[in-house]
C-alpha cells in the first residue's frame, strides 16, 4: 500500500512538472520568458491550492481521548476548514521558510519536523 501511494505521488509530481513546462512553453513567446515563468508559478500554485482545499475538506482529525488536548494536526485541519485563505497563506509562508531553512541547515529542519509530529509528552501527575 505504501509503495502504491508513493508511486501515485511520484506520478502526480511528474504530471505537475510536465504541466508547468507546457504552460511555460505556451506562454513564453506570447508574454516573454520572465512573465511566462511568473504565470506558470501562479497557475501551478493555484492548482496546488485547489487540491489542498479538496484534501483538507475531506480530512477528519482523530478525536482526542478525554482530558487530552487536541494534536497539532487536528488544530491545523480545523484552521484550514474555518479559514482556508489564511491557512493557504500560512502554508505558503511556512513552505518558503522551510525551503530557506533547509538550504541553510538541513539538520534544523529535520529537528523541527520531528518535534512537530512527535506525540505530546504525558501529562504531569
């Protein structure tokens, strides 16, 4: 199952890259290379935003046990449902920050991701 999901994700990524090349090639002669690159980035970002909105609309966060605070994932899904434009902006800023951070020091990014998805510590007695 994991291999099938990975293959589907890889195929989707390849399709997005091929679509970006096709859009750029179609627009390059009409509006110039710089504007064609900007338009291509905007169109692909819009497609990714639509896909993200569809996925988050169908996602249901797991219900926490009694007395347990909601997880970060549950909070993010609730935010995306309540305010999709703010969630999309936050995701864009987070992605830009992650890329910048990964280019400077990939070890920091790995530690942050591990910390975000780690289970919460047990409550103190």
